[in-house]
């Protein structure tokens, strides 16, 4: 997934509680042509991509073991903030945009049990499904949605799992607001998660338009809000290609919006739809660090004013004491296991830049995988997906819990043998964002080990961005790959099976050690870690590829 803002810059974001605020007033309203009594006001609160971070965290996404260094987020803060605000905003909706699963011991140890117990106490009006809700297949998700006390919406899922099929609905109507809320999730879920072949996802843009037309015709509503888990850029594309949708409340891409440093766009971002109407797009970054907040004023089928901004939930924000007490109690069974010190790092092993460029944590993980296969002299390097790297490891001691939080998916390392031409096509797909093998979107950037150098020009046309791909087979000199030469790459079973559409899927995969075990052994043998960003992935202004 694309991380829009640098986590490293978050220290500068820990400002007072309310951040950016924008204001729009329509010309008719400003000139008194429309009476305020004719309008409907609605307040939206929203969170997305919590990833099992029930408890407060450091700004980097790691556990907050020392409150004096500053804690942010946590569902106890979200609940306290919501409980303080909703009584003064009686016309309000609180929306959850998915990816509650996967990311901390709260999920690894309890599955969806404690997550369901927590979100049921928050008062959500609706939730949509994220791709990570499918990481362990349909059965655990079915148990989770069965335990929820609020509606779960997703219009573009097609499944034979009976509980999901009967429980998850395409939309919900809020008659008091003349409003329908429709939801869609990313249709890349099969390539980035683990749904069964019997569960498919239709195109979110076409699906959103279909159900928007449907609710206007059959439910007699005047306005539509779309809940999405498709990512900020796709949200903008959807807004431009549809009609009748007023607001898009999104998740998936972990995009920071607002006026703070590191923000990718405005909160709200405004796009123009096919009818020339404005569509307002909001999302609230990730891990519950911000509570999204937007006041909207409607006049029939138009938004005539808005105000709002993401609310930073830092350590000056009150916590719901009862919920925080329970969350701390739930930590006890896994606390001792996760606190075991494996070694140390002299530098920050940064995750925040992994979706854009070479990153230190990606380098260390790939080096660990390469070292684990050192007995095979034919290994030419390592490739992993950046989307599987989930949190930064701060300088200092490295605990087992930090390793598992950074790499929570339990992936196995494996080996793939490919020709130089095939490996070139793989990397062209990564740097272009479009597979050169099947023409579909590549859904993650990638990281490499020492002994690999990728050089590309992001300004070249798609399909011609890779300038050079060099390997140092057996620890020798870096040399450009040769078309017909076969190379053995160490990677993950997830990627070998077609995950993130990086490699063509293979059917027979020999799984070796788990990713976290490999990194654990590497940390023990190589502490203190001091691996820097060293030019493994290079951006150039050269335009002509070496291999043609």
C-alpha cells in the first residue's frame, strides 16, 4: 500500500488538537438566496486502516512503551473524542473504512475477537471491509462480522460464504437525512490478500455508479455518501467518472490529508464529477492517529457549505478509562513474549518510505533473507514487496514484538528461478506500476538485498522506465542481467503465488522459514544493525534502457 506521508516527519505534526480547517459557502447561501432553514446539516466522523492498533502507539507506529516520549492514537482516545463531540452534533455519522485486521499482537493473538469487542463500543454507524479482513480467508471474517452490532457494507463483493453473503449489504439508507451510504472495496483484494476463488470483487467505479443510480430510483434519497477502501488516487478517479455522489470517505492508501507537513492533499480534496458538480473526498491517514471530522450542509442534492479537519489524537487527548483498562488487560498474555530483546539497531529502521523508494527496513529484511539462503551459491539476490513492511523499528533494542509488528503476515521465504528477461519484465512492472506480463496493476513497490541495483526513470513512458537491472551473483561485481541467463531469487511465498502482481504466479511453492524467524536470526547474529540506504534503488534522468 502507498504511504502518502513520511512517518519520520510526524514529530512536527504533534500540534494542538484541531488541525486544518477549510470553509466553503455557496454563492446562493452567501447572498441570502437560500434560507438556512431549508438546508440539512450533517457531521461526519471517520477512521480507517487501524490495523489492530487498539492501544496507543508512538508516531512511527510502534508500541508506546514510554509515554514521556509521546503517545498517539488508540481506540480509548477515539472513543473519548467521539463521546465528547457527538452530543453537540446530533445529526452525525461515524464511519469505519476497513482494515481493522492485521498489524499487532491484538490480531495475531486474538484474531478478530477483541477488535469486534472494541469497535462495538465505539458507536459506529457503518463499516466497510478492507482487503486485510480477508488475510486468513472467509471463515474468520464471517465470525467477525457476525459479532458486530452495526451494519457492514460492501457493494462490490461477490461471495458464496453464507454469513458474509447474508450480513454484508451494498448500502444503508439514513431516512432522517434523505441519505444513502454505499460502500466498495478494492478489486485488487485477490492479489494482495487471501480470499478464496469463490469470492470476487467487481470494479468499484462501475459498482458505485450502479448502486448510486439504484438508490436514487428506489429509495427516494436526495444525497449519497460513498464509503471506500480503494485508496486516495482511485477515490479521485472514481469521483471524476461518476454522477450523483456527494462525498467519498476513504481508506486503504494510508493518505494524510490536511494542512500539516507531509500531507498529500487538502482535507477535503475536491474533484469534479461528470455533471460538473463538486465531490468532497476525505480520509484519515492510518492507525487512529487522527479522527476525521467534516461538517457538511446540504441543500437538496447540493453541498452548500462545509467545515472541518482531521483531529490529532495525541497524548493531550483524553482516553476512555474503561476501554483503556480493558485494552491494557488484553495485552498481558502476549506482553512477556513480545518483550524479549533479540538485539539492537544503531539506526532507525524506517518503514515510512518503503512504498516510494529504497528504505532501511526493506534493506535489512532482504539482507536477512539472502543470508538465510547463503548455502545456495546460485542465489542472485532478494526481492520483497514494500506492502508487507508494516511499521518502523526505532533505534535501540529490537524486541520480538517489534519484529512481528513490522512483518505480521507469517510469510514463508522461497526461491524462484527466472531468466534475465523475465526478471527485467518484473522490475519494469514494479517501477511502472503496470505488469509487463499480464497488463494489470502492480499493487506494491519492492525492496531488494545487497548485490542488486535497480535504476529507473519515473518520467519515461510506462513500460520503458527501467534503465538498468544489475546483479552481483555470488558476491561478485554488479553486472547487467542477461536475457537468457537464469537467476535464482529469494522472495516470499506470497509473491511467488502472484501477490501484488509482481511475479507471475507459480503453482508449486516450496516454503522455507517464516519471514519473522529469518529476521530474528539475522538480528541476533548482526547486532547492532547499521544498514543504511546505499543506492540499491536509483532514480536517474537517463532515458535509454541498457537491455532492449
